[in-house]
C-alpha cells in the first residue's frame, strides 16, 4: 500500500523543514528553499516494488541543491528517474542542464551533486513521479548512463511514451496489487527504463534477453491499444509492425496464457463494454460502438460479447443503466454474490 504523508498536520512555519526531512528520507539529503515558505504545501506517497521504489510528490514552487556535503551525508547509490506530470522543472547535473520542461522525464545519479528548480502549474503545485533503483540494477555501463544524466527524456513518443504511460498507470493501480505482483511490476519498470535508456544510447545489445522481451511486450501492448479501432489489426499486422515473425509473437504471448488474437479480442470487448456502460453515450447505437473498436460485423460482435459477458450488448447497456440508477431508488441494495444488482457478472 501507499505510505501517504501530508503537510496538512504540520504548522506552516515548519513545513519546509518537514518536507526537507521527507525528501532526505525517501530520496536523498538536499537543501530546499522556497520564496514563500509561509504558504508552502506538499504531499507525498511512497510504494515499495521490491528493488524499486516509486514515489509521488505534489508541492509548491521551490529550489533544491544537493552539494558534495549532502552526498557524503547520505548516498543510496541509486539512479532516480523523475517524470514531471504537472508544472515544470529543471535539473542540472554532471555539466548538463535540462532547462524547464513538463511532461517529460529526467535521470539523475544520487552520487553526484545536482540543482533543480520547480515551477508550479496554474493551481500552484508541481507533481512529480520518481522511480528509484540501485545503480547495480541498471544493465547499461555506468559511463554510458552518465551521458544521459540531466538530459530530457521525451515522454511523448517511442519507448519514452510507453515508460511515461507505465509510470502513470503504476501510480494509479499498483496499490491494489499483492506483494508478489508488486515485485513483478517493479521488475517490468526496470526493464522499461533499461530499454528506454538503451534506445537513446543505441545500446540495446547490452540488455538481457528477458529485459528485451518484456520491453517488446510493452511496445506490443501499446501498439494494440492504439490501433484497436482498425478492423485490419490482426496478429500478422502486429508482428509485421514490430519486425518479428508471427511464431515469435505467439511465443511471447504464451507467457500470459493468451494468443495474440485473443488479446486483441479481449481488449476490444473491454472498450466496448466501457462504452456501453458509459451514461454519457446512451444514444450511440450498439453497432457504432462495435465499429469504433474494430468489430466490423455486428452479428459476430453480439455473439462474441454474449459469450464473454453473459448478456447481449443491448441487455448489458440496459442493466448497466439500471444499476447506475439503483442507488437513487434503493440505496444499499445488493445482488447475489459475484454479481451486480443488475445481474451482470462483475468485471
């Protein structure tokens, strides 16, 4: 579970000291100052993923500086990767400086001094997601990684986009997972970081086969999600887009006990189910929902949907509407175990 901390219970005059101690404990010792310490605000959440730790920080404008003295005081010997999800930040280290950026990522080394500025968004806050992991866990050579310190890693395309999306999804859903799942999530995060950095360095050959496979699977997942609405999205098309044979693609998916065609069908059905249950889309015809997500044949869609969810698309939509209205009519009424009040199998 997330370990959550907030400045809400800290006197305003002590919040800067509180946040400085928090950053020192969860990341690294750093000198932090604010132009308006009396109105400073911060919240944080930390989640352990085995060898990896993910943390989120929401905070007011500040400047931070990690000096050689701070390094001597405490060095976990980690790489830390930060995603600036809201507001803007800059980071300087190892004679490089990102300049202000937002929506992208940056890597830093806890064993080196650094400086950073954080500029809030319109709501007065910055939001950053930080992934911390041992330098020994990085499959790339240290001298190569050093070339990427304090360099912006674009989060809008390629492996950077996949890693950015993974970090956002991780902060939203990882707390619902069990300990074994969290360790696997942390391992995938490490593989994605390695693949992203290796791609920027042209050093993919330094990754282990397992890391390359897991990164390839994440790229395949992202490709399928992006192209679900294309009725020509087939296993052969997915394989061709990633430069692998269809047999190789099927072998990759075998680890999940799922075929490529089954994966595409399941993702399409999930999107259709979400649209049919969306109260904002009551007037969209069922066949239009099916076509939106790549089902060209309405009868095939209806039959496939019933097999998956035990109701026709129209029945599902009607029952979903009744379920949404049920709390207004009879608060607290529940259906049989494992089913919603409308009789639908729970997702």
